[in-house]
């Protein structure tokens, strides 16, 4: 499986399949960077940390939260994905359509680094119900 195919698999299927694909693709040691200004900002190095601080919160605080990938750019060991985060914030029902760019770095077919870039203003507008 190519690096591009591995990363495409992370964006396809239901939440359970996406989680399974991501878990299988992560290297034992990785760096996961959620953008500064994002409500779940931080740098994480293991799956437990990542699940607790990002994925559990996304699944409980948002309705129909998803990352809709639109374009994939294959640069060998680096894959860049652009698209939009979409969903409604549960407490305010604020709607989000926030552009993102994800930069994935792989070594030997495993993800060693993820960097999130996102229009955080759109995320906060949804949270605040603007």
C-alpha cells in the first residue's frame, strides 16, 4: 500500500472504520500537532492522549462532525490533504465549514507526524453560535 493510499483510508468510511485505519497507520512513536487557536490545540505523542484530548471531545461536543477531504497531494513521504471540517456544535447548534490542510509524514508506511492547519475563526464562530 502506498503512502497516499494509507492516508486516503483515514478519510473514508464511518467513524469506526476511520479510527481503525488511523490506529493501524500510526507509528509506535509519533508527533500529532493540532493547530494553535484550535479548541483542541496541542501536541500529542500516543493514541490515548490523542483520543482523550481530541477524538472523544470531537465526538461528544459536535453533531455530525467530519473532515471532508477534497484534494490529496502526494510528495512521497509527505502527503498533504485539503478540505473542510463540517458539523454543528452541540451546545449552540452553530454550523461549521472550516477549511483545513493536513500535512502527514510517513516512514516505512507508518505515520510519524501530523500537522493540522485550519481556519480556527470558523470553528470558534460555530462554537459561539455566530
